[in-house]
C-alpha cells in the first residue's frame, strides 16, 4: 500500500514531468500549436492525468511563469546587498541575473510572450506575475531620485528598464538576433544592456 509521502512524491514527479514536457513541446511546436495531448504524450502520462494538476494549458503556462520568477528571485537574493548609489557593477549583476534566467526558461518565456499578446485573460494574469520583477527594478531606480532625468519618476523608469530587458532578451535569445542570424555573446549582451540602462537612468555617461 502506498503511504502519503510516496503519493506526494509521485504527485510532484508527475507535475514536474508535465512541466518539463510542456517546455520541450513549446520549444519544438510553439505555444499555440501545442495540444494537451502533445504534452502528456511527451511526458509519458495519460491524457486524463493532466487535469489533476492543471485545468488547462494556460494554467500550466502560468505555473511555468511563476517558476521563472522564483528562479529570478532566488538569483537576486544571492546578491541582495543594496548599494547606496547605483553602480555599474550593481546594475550589471541584476541584468545578468535576468539574462541568464530568461535563457534557462526560454521555451516558456516565448510562450508567455505569445499568449499575452493573443489572450486577454492570460495577459491580465501575466501582468500580475510581472510585478515581482517590476518591484525589484523600482527599488533600484528609487536610488536615483536625486539624479532623475527631467520629470521621470522611479516607477516610470522601472517600467522602461524592464520593457527594455524583456524585449532585448526576446529578440536576441528567441528571435534570432538583430539583424537575424547575428550572434551576440552573453558578456556583450549584458554589458550593452547595463550601459544603456545606466546611462538612461543617470542621464550622463558612466
């Protein structure tokens, strides 16, 4: 007879298998072309088992989005010391964390981008999930209030910075670069983003 810890372990394993399978299928077929049966077949699970864990494909994608944010938050906590002034190295560490987390979660990040553009209900849920990263950047930009550029508030600057991070990662990690086919090494990408954001936040060269 299977006891409770064993059942819980099997349940977690099945949920993890479905998530991993979804990431592989999203990467191969795209979010909108993926069916639930594609995911369960890839996971080696019955079609009915999916609904034990997720009511629909959108809920699974939302769970993957939360995993991305938890991973990003864990990376940030490992370098959580706050500087009184925003330095190049301080901002670069944050940009690097986002760049590498995005790459490690690339299939679901592309799926999230696609779903948020086409599904209004998922767009609303995605905006709530995005608040975690937005709050992190708002804390950073608040340091620069006395160095503000014109009449830009920290929250507005955080929005601009996060939008830059998100779409830059999408273009260079998922959409083939700019122009298409161009390769960009990690360090160059991170340095470019950091320089752009820092100069924009400070209003003057480093």
